[in-house]
C-alpha cells in the first residue's frame, strides 16, 4: 500500500528528496522520483523538502468518512501534539469537534504513552539492557528493523504509545473501531499493521473539519458519563458505559511525549545506571544508532523529526514555529491532570529484522559503474552528493539495483557537456565571440581569431566597428550587420549579435563571406567585360551592315542602268 503520492507533472529531477532521504528510498530514474516502498521508513521528510510540492501524503479521509457512517462506534486516539497544531489549551474542544464530525468519543494517546513509560521503567530496572532505544517513533523502529539489525537488541520490546492506547481502548470498548489522529505519516502503516481501523494526520483532519464547517473553538458541549473502574481488574466495557481508570495509583506526565526529551521528561524518577540522551532528526538517525554500538549504559530517546512530534511532517505549522509549539505543550502538560497508567494491558512488542530486498553488488559491478562515469581511481570519486547519494560508490550501488541512472552523476554530465560543447564550438565554421556588456571578450574560438587576425584581442572594438554591439547591449535586441570588412585580414563577414540577459553577455557570430564577396566581384567584372565586348561586336556588326548596304546600293544602280540599256536596244531592234 502506498502512503505517499508523487505527482509526475511537478517533479523537476532535482534530486532534493533523494539527498534528504536518510535511507535512500527514492527511485529517481526516467526523470521522475518514486517511492521504493520496501525501503521507506515513512519519515515524511521528502514531502517537506520538495521544492515543487510533487510529493503528498495519501489521504484516508474518504475511508474515515465511510467508517463513521458504517460503524456504530468509532473512537479516536489523539496524539498530544494536537495542542500545538490546533492552538488549543485543553483537549475538550478538540474532543467535542470530533464528536460533531461523527466520532463516538475521543481520548488522548498520552494514556498509552504513560503505559509505555511505565514499561520502560520496568525493563530498565531489570538491568538486562546494555543500552536502551525508545520504541515510540515508528519511523525509527522501521529504520532499525531494516538497516540496523545489530541494534535490534537495544530497541525496547514495547508498543508505541498509539498501539498501546489502541490495546487499552479495545479492552474497554471491544466493539469499537479505533482511529489514530496525529502529525505522523509512519503511523498510517503502523496503524494498518496493528489492527487500527485507520489513521488521520492533523492536516487531513483540519480539511475534514473545514469541509463540514466545524469550528473547534465553537463546537457544542457534549456531556459524557464514565464509570470509575479499578485499572487492575479485567474490564468488559459496553457501548453505553465508558471506563475511567482514575483508580489506578501510577501516574505520569506523558503529555510531554511530542517534544524533544519528552519521553525522558515523562519519568517521575530515573532507573540508575544509564545516561539519558535525546536525538532528533533523520539526518542524525544513522549516526546516533551507529554510535550507540560503541558505548554502554545509554538510554537513547530518538525521534525521526527534528524537535520531535510537534514538528511532524503533517503537523499544522503556526506563526511561532517549533518554539511556540514547545511552549504550548509544556504549559498544557504542566496544567493538565497527569496521565494514569492502566496496569492490566499487555503492551509488549517484538521487533524483527526486515529485508529491503536490495541486491549487494560485486566489487566488479561497482567498479564498472564508476568507470562508466569516468571514475577509474579513488581520486576520481568526488563524493559530492549532487546526485542525491552520499558517495559515488553508494550511487553505483543504486544503479546496480535499478534505483538510479548513470547519467545522474552531475560532474560527469557537466564535464561531458562541456567537452561536447567545446568540440562543437572549436569546430564551428563560424567565428564565435562571447563578450560582456562592456565589450570585453571572455571567450573566442579559433575560427574567430583567424578572421580578425589576432589570438590576443581583449575587446570587441579592436576587432571591428563596435557600434552595433553597443546597440545590442543597450536595447537588449538582436542586431545584424551585413558585409563588414575586417581591416587586419581584409576578410568580409556578416555579424549577428545576440544579447544574453541572464549571463549579461553578448554572443557574437561572425560568418565569413569573403569568398562570396570575391566571387560576386569577379562575376561583376565578367559581366562588365562581357558588356564591353558586346558593345564592340554590335558596333562592328553595324559597320558591316552599313558597308554591305552601300555595296548593294551601288550594284543595284549599275544593274538598273544595264537593264535599261538592254531594254532600249531590244525595242530599237524590233522597230527595224
């Protein structure tokens, strides 16, 4: 079952989620990020760091609506961080709003937390634990089960407060469906795996209340009757009678749980022989667990979220941030009644090692992947983390497992692109110049150097008339100059000047048209010579024609005279 939704349209292939993921549970192939469910601990950090909001928590709101309509009794167990997320000073307004939404009743999960702390004290007092890791955070529990098998012996064999409270409530209300409400994504999976009917985040609940027009601060008063029954007795609760365990003697300030050191603060006294330390944040999770293997007699309270649950991925952020949230929880805990510990519920848990299903690549496979990105020796392994993985070898591991692509190596791809770009630029048939708006040259290829006749020119105005370049920079418009003659080489060029606003530079492209200009001049000379020859020929032809005409005129006249004489002679002969 997927608990996180990734929107393909918004993913920009930035690898920020991968860099932030403490267990690298992100498949970043094909330009899109996807969750690797078998590796994910559901810390929710990727949903917080994504700059494109491409990751969101899968909503259970519709399932809870159907449950509220179908079930006769739905009871909510509410994480004590509600105080900070909803800006309240007591639980009663929150409970009333939930009843108006359709829940039968609601209780604070801190009751389960009190039972957890009491169990921790028993285990610590037994002296059996060299070190002790709290089991309240399901994301931390999953991380240890998947990636730190050597630390499983230190993980408290105790349910989380949510599961402990679920067991307590089910014992009181056997026919009820139990739904958890809190700021955590990991609780969704934990709820499903432990029999709860669902889990809502504070964000989901806030949206449901808004949709139904329910104002927490204006919710109507809902009277509740609860019988007092000793916590040491087995209880069979009915639909009409809730159970209060105020007769129990052990009490805890378990409402401290959602803040850093909250579990430690819930102890009324500390079993001797341990140093009590708290560590928050996924970025410190691995190091803290690894460090614990080298020490003894440490009680380690560890949370996946920095600042603990008040800063959970689905908490509702307020103006005062985690500082105000911390103060609100402390004030509420100090003013509210202490949580009573029910002594009759078994909240033991078994944490077993899990396998993510990854393949361990051979050294040959790792070296092959590294070589494909130009890393042939240890010095080539920059371990820059730009791809999202901490080391080049870790990224190679991901490639072998099909979670990453070779092309995700940013330095390699940049070097490849620059190399290809340099090849293209240096082999371009055009002259290319990059200059700043002051016309100082920063880049010039060999072709341009040959055109202008210099390899050490610093400014554009040393190459050609700069007026067009100044115009392009001033107006931020492309300027074209036809057939400019370069004085040093006598070459003719067409110049295209393109302003690059972001780079504050000018791209100047010189196209050598010298051969074309020379050809045109030669062609024009041929044309001129041809015209001159044509005029001479025409003139000669006219003279010849005139001479022919003159000769024809003379011979015609002589012929006419001869014929007339012949005619006269023939006439005279006839008369005689």
